[in-house]
C-alpha cells in the first residue's frame, strides 16, 4: 500500500515564518515537529525545493542583521550576535564581514561611531549579563575606575 502524500506546497513559506519567530538554534527535529512533518520527510521536502534548514536559517540571520543595522546602526556586537543566533565572537565577526562586506568596526566608523571590541562585548554579555543593545558605544564597566585611578 502506498503512503499518503504529505502536502509540502507551502513548506518554504511556513518555514520562513517559523524562523522569523523562533530562536535560530532550532534543530531539524524541532522544525519538522512544529510544521507537522517527520524529520526525514521535512529534510527530503526541503531538498526537493532546492534548499536546506541551514540555508534557510542563514537567510534569516542575514535578514535580521541587515534590518538591525538599518534600524539601529549603533547596535552592539552582543545584541547583533544574539539576534542572529551566534554565540562565538569570531563566528560573528566572520558572519558580519560576509554579509556587510567589511569588519564591524569599519562599519561603525563609516556611520560615525567609535569602535567596540567584539570579543569583550560578547564575553561580557555571556558571562556578566550586561545588556546595552542597540545603543551607541558604551564605556567598559570599569572605565570610570581607570579614570579615577589616573587622576592626580
């Protein structure tokens, strides 16, 4: 007996809508379950459409990054990395260059903002919970102590 054919007509559209609302760490099994497919059928259907979950997630990351930079050019690396679902500073740096075409601080300089250390910013958010998303460059939390110690 033949298996019933599952409708995949709107799979790409439905997956794009799902990724807009979900964390981009979504796995194949999770995406398939949310869309009502088995993982194998989900993967085969995407392949038949000429794409993969990874490619769809990358497209969503690019969309989110471009939109955030357009809406808030002073966004911090930690905010942008979190928005794009990237936790490693070096990975975010490479991703930013591949999408925007220049390094993060070159971009900030082009819009008249001071540079920010990507590694320090992402590390601080991951380990200390500092959040200063979509704001202009913030001084390092210990900067006021350095200034006070340097004063005569």
